C-alpha cells in the first residue's frame, strides 16, 4: 500500500473486474458481488477470488450460529457458579457483554472501511501508526492463525464429546473411552470439512435453516427451565455471591468465575466471524458490520 494513503487504489486487472467508476455496466452474475464490493476490493488492492453467496440474513445467521451463545453457556456455567455464585454469573455476564459490545462496535467500524477476510491483521496494517504497521500486522496475523486453529479444534471436540455424553445418558451401561471420543471428534471434523468444501453454495441456505433451529431451540429450553426448574428468590439470584473455589476473596473468585461469561460472549471468536467471511458476503461494507 502507499505511504500517504493506507487504502490506496491499486487493483490488478482481470476480465470483468473493471474500476468501479469506469461507467460500464456491471454484470453481477460473474461472481455475485456489487459495485461497492468491487470498489472495496480495488481500494485494498485485492482480487475477488470467492463467490459471494452470503446475503444479509445468511450473514447474520452465520454469526449468530457460530456464537452459539445459549448452547455454549449451558456447558460453561460451572466455573461461574462455583466462583461467584448465581449473582456472580449473572452480573459478570452483563458487564462482560457490555465490554465485548464496545470491542465489536470498533471492529465493525473497521470492517465497514476495509471488508476483508483477513480482519484484524489487515486492519492493523492499515490503521495503526506507520512505524509499527508491519511488525504489528505480522504479530496479529500469527495470533489470529493460532486462535483460529484452537477455536476450530474446540468446536468438533465439544460436539464429539457431547455426542458421547448423550450416549452415556441414553445407555447407562455404556462405558465411554478416550479413543471413542477421539474418533467422534475426527468424524465431526471430516463432516464439517466435507460440507465446507463441496457444500459451499448451499451453506447460506443451511445457515438460515439452522438460525430457525437455534432460536426455537432456545425458546424450548427456556420454557422447560422456566416451568419445571425450582425457583430461587430474587435476593438469592441477584445478590448471593459465593467463593466455593477457596480463593482469597469473593472479588477474586468473581473475576475467576467471569470465565464462564467470557467464554459465552467470545464463543469461538463470536461476532467478528462475519468479518472473516467478508469476501463471500454480498455488499460486505454494509452487511458485515450490521451482522456483527
């Protein structure tokens, strides 16, 4: 990129990929992008290589499903209940959500200016002080790569172990073993891999369907808990803090128990996932920040 303008226009030419202001008619069927997408890619000096299959609803569905907030929270409440108690879990979730919201608003603003799948490492190279752009971008790129590898591995691991746990519930005589759990994780990983490679064009439709399942599943779980679970008083729910983990103070225990809220909010990198799909989303400059 140029030194004076971080988003200097210098796009490579390719058939059907003229400058956005060249006055010629745009044929959207080529790769599914709009003039705004073409201008953004040109400004960032990038070539459109992926078909833009995602629309606003499917982009929102992708983000919501990847967060998996209520599903993840159901498996991650233990730490918060032990270190902090009911009140600690609820209040830490509220302030953690506000904190993450400010981060996501900032990331969404940068995504609107530079809608690229690179996300953070690209934004750092564009918007940080020129003297640190290259080393900062290199560092953030490696951190993003490692975090995505860990996050991607955690999803199949969680699903595989949940399948094994369901088998234990359904068949009490079943004795789970580590190697069986590992095979479950490998099977889930292969399934996801196959769907993403050969089912890319139908993934937006699949995401929309799963959004409906996600929402109605949440309502079903909440209604069952609301009707059948024992009720605690408002005082216990909102003011009863505990330190069952043996920490030196309740405040420290609350900070440790905040891990439950952090995991539920970040949820495999959460809301910023739309940014990493920017080059597969139509009109990404508007759709991506709105989805985030």
